[in-house]
């Protein structure tokens, strides 16, 4: 019996629905939905920062104690991301997104009803941070499964949602805190997330295609499959985690302390906040640009390029501390570093099996979050010991050099692939 062309197309795409395979219109629609989910779910990382002064005043605690909810939120975001990634590998991405949405909505409701700081802190870390983690690393890994030739730009577009959340949510949250109070704002965020994210999650119910490599190569052209690397999977995962920690310790220095640095220089915190906004805006441009680049040179080379450029930008902070020059260097830093974190997802898809994408990507991205938390704290410690941010910038440069050493070593271990006939 002859196979129909329609049946052949279905087997090629790996999905029973025509037009729902890799690089399809459905894949791009799915990317748009995923980025929207990431932008909405990103409120979990930003609302706690905006609400910090109001929460501190409400519970009459010190600034350090009022900062604990943010710390626990980041820890919950990173640790829960691994579990959400494994859940995605087993049941598909819709399951962790639905679970994360419900958890986050319950967390905001619990935060709004908190009677003490410790209740608010637990609601932030165990519910809001854990719930919002489903909208980053697992969704990023799922997005990478739907693209081959254009995987780099697809991952970059999705990863921009995290920066968009940082640009969109703080002014909105601040407006409602001023007009309705932080408790009512929490209840409003809970209702908004449940009403918007659950319907969007339904668009992700199809599982990613797992096409036959030979058939897909003949139909789609050049596709980067799992590539040989002369290290064990466990060693590779460990090295990527170490690289992720080191690059983000370096990255956190300007992002976390730029406002304080400008205050010490006499420019005021408002100027520092403007520089940070400029940095994040150029970070979106960077992620899209590096997405195009990674489609042409691969994830490891893109990571090496981004790390080298980030190191250059960190060096520029040392001699230039004028107002105009700091704006320029902040823009360059955002333009240079925005593509680093998405490169780890590309590397995981290039060197690990698709069935492990969710857990592998989540583990590496958790390391980058740990690096941001460690770097933000470590830069403050170095400043306290030396009385200057110059030493903190040097500390970031040293960690950046460790990242470059790991990436360069992995590139030397890469096994050349035979050219197709």
C-alpha cells in the first residue's frame, strides 16, 4: 500500500496535525504565546522589588529584613525551575505552565493577606517565585524544540520577554500601590495572572515534534542536531553550570549596583535608574542580535563572543566615570551582555538529547540566577572592604575571565563533524 503525501508530511514533522511541525506557522504563533506568558509571569520577579518600601513601612522592619522576600523569591525561582523543567520533559510544557500559574495566583493572594513579614516572605519564595519559574527556563527549552535553522533567533525573541517584564511591570505595580495599596495590588495581580495565563497555556497543549534526523535534514536543509563533544554529559553539565555562575557574577555588578554607584559619584539615584533602563533596553536589542549570530556560529562561539564583549564593557567602567560616559558604557554593557544567557539554552539543545532539554536548560539557568544573587552580594562585600566600586568591577572581570576559560576549553574539545555528501 502506498503512503499518502499527507501521511508523509505528518511523520516528517513529528506531529499528527499538518502545519504544526518545526519552523511552521504554528511554531511562530507558539513562540508569540510563550513570550507573552514570560512577560506576564515575569511580574513575580519585579513586583517584590517595587513593593519593598511599602512592605517595610507596613511591617515596621529594617531594610535588610524587608529585602528577604526578594532573596527567597530568586531562590524559589531558580530551584523550582529544575522541577518544572523535569515536569515539562515528562508531560509537556502545558502542565508546568498551568501549575505555575495556579501557584503564583495563590501566592499573590497569600501575600496580600499576610499578617506578618515572614508570611509575606514565604508566600513570595515558596509560591510566587516557584510559580513564576515555569514561565522562563521550561518555556525557553520548549521553544528551542520547535526550531532548527532559526533556533537562535527564536530563543532570543522568547528571552526578550524577561527584559520586557522588567520594563512593563514596575511602573504598573507602582501606580496601583500608590492608588490602591500593596495588598489590593497583590490581589489584582493574582486575578490578572489567572485570567490571562491559563487560557494562553491551552495554546501549548501540543507536544514538540521529534523528527527523524535524516528525513528532517533532507526536508529542512541544514539542521544542527546533537553534536559530538569530547566530554561526558555530566562533565559538560557541570562546566556549563560553573560558566553560568561566573558570567552572571560579572554581569550582576553593573545591574545590581549601578544606582548606588551613581549615588556615590554624586549624580543621584535617579540618574542611575535611567542608566539601568538604558542598559535593559539595549539588552533587548542584544538578545535579538545574538540570536541571529548564534544561528550562524553556534551556541558555544556565541557564548565566547558575548563573554569577551562583556569583559570589555566591564573594563570600560574603570577609567570612565563621567555622567555622559557612564550612559554610553551602560548602553554598551547592555548591548554586549544581553545574548549570553540565551546561549546556554542553544548549547543545551546542541549537545544534549531533546528529551532532556527541559531539565538541562533549567539547571544551567538556575546557575545563572545563583550567579546574579552571589554577584550582587559579593560586589557589596568587596565595596565594604575596600570603600570603592573599582575593586568590585575588577572582581567581576576576574569571574568573567573564568567563564571565558571554560568556554574556550570546551571549544577546543569540540569534535569536527563530517561534511554531508
